[in-house]
């Protein structure tokens, strides 16, 4: 873990004995698992991984663009040596770029939002088409899963070169707040009326 992250954790763990050590332990555990789940050439991550029938290895099933972007977000906060080990010599930038490309070839707004967020957080220049898709999510009428829309807002906040960013972020935040219920919960979809009552 980079010294800046260690210092941030230490500063927020006052009165929480052992928090830094716990974070280090969990980070190592995550890195070990991710190393075994990597789908190389190009770098991607699976939908799930299961133990083989004989219990000796993990077997990757499918591919998940959202998970690849989430891995990029996490790996951007660890030492380059850990990144290199987890990605078998690939870089976080390569993983982020592949996630962006995969998101652009699909129709999942959550994958687009997470790929754009990962690009912003890792300093990987996002393709213009990805920013176009992000703005379409923010400006579109829906329906859209609330969590995907929240990720799109987070990506917009993290992306300084997003066209008309301040207006889009303010409008997206207002939209999210407008659907929040009196109990503090959010509906599964925006707008709420688009949701099947049986869900």
C-alpha cells in the first residue's frame, strides 16, 4: 500500500486499534484472489470463479466489465509492484482501457459509468465515445437502475474534462435526491414508476 494511503487510513483510524493492519491483511487477500482470477491477454476479470471439481484451482466463468473497472479502481490505490503481480505484467491503464472498450461494445450503463470512473481515477484518458455515453446516461430520461445512475454521477464528478460537468453533476444529484424516499431509501429504478411492482 502506498505511503499516502497508509497515512490516510492511519489518520482516520484514531481509536480503532489495528485498523491499518487489518486493511493491509485484506488488501493482500484481495490481491491474491484477483491474481488467480485474472483473464489475461487482454486483461479482464470473470463474472465468477468457482473451485474446480477436485478443489485444486479456481475456474473462471464468463467476463464482467463492471468487475474489471472495480478492480482497476482498487488497484490504482496499491503499490505498482502489487498491480504488476495481480495483472501479470499488464498495467492498471491497460485494464482500464480494456474495460472502457468492452463497455463501449455493450449496452450496460453501469459498465459505462464504472469504466469512466476508473479512467478518471487512474489517470487513463477516456475515449471520447465513453464520455459521450456517460453524458447520455446523465441526460437521458431512463429508466435506469439507480445504482448505475449514482455511479455515472460519481464518474462525472471525477472527470474534469466532461463537457458541462458542473451543470450535469448538479442535475444528476438533484435527480437522485428527488427519488429518495422519506425513509432514506432509493427505488431500484429511476423513474420509480418504471419498476415492476413484483420486484
